[in-house]
């Protein structure tokens, strides 16, 4: 059963809040969580909202850009590690985090680059 936390008129998954903030003990008091992290939680909980949230992310002023990037990386790592639990859900979550990172930071920190096969004489 998913535990939900309500702020204003929006519900957030407590599990997602803990992942995004990196605080395994986060509780129902989320009013101090930065707006960009709550928006990320919203996109992670419902990846189909991402096309409608892109402009908000693009125009948003981030208080601590490095901390926000760590939030995105946490989601990517968690999604990769849990891929066998629910492939579609975790592919979507990873895609959301990578897309937002690319949009806001112009590159992806954990991008996997395929190495060229090196021959025996090279």
C-alpha cells in the first residue's frame, strides 16, 4: 500500500519523497521540501505528466543545483537497481530523471557510453 502525503491539493508518495530527498526517515511534514524536489516527485509518481511539466522545470530557478542533480541521480540509480521489480515503471522513472537532467544541466552525469570494440592489433 502506498503511503501518501498531502500538501495543498497535491498528493505525493512518501516512498518517492524519501528517494528524492535522500532521507529514509522523511515523514508527513513536507512543507520544507524545495519546490523543485516536489515537482520531481510529481513527475516520478506520474511519468505521463512530464510533457506538461517540462516548461516548469526549464524555467525554474533552482536553489541548490548540485543537490537537485543528486536527487535526479538517486532516482536513476534506484530505477536501475529495481528494474527487475517492475520494468515499465522503473524505465519510466529513469527516463523522467534523465530527461530532466538533460534539460536542466545539458548532459547526463551517469550516462552509459558504449566503448568501441578494440581489436587485437589496436
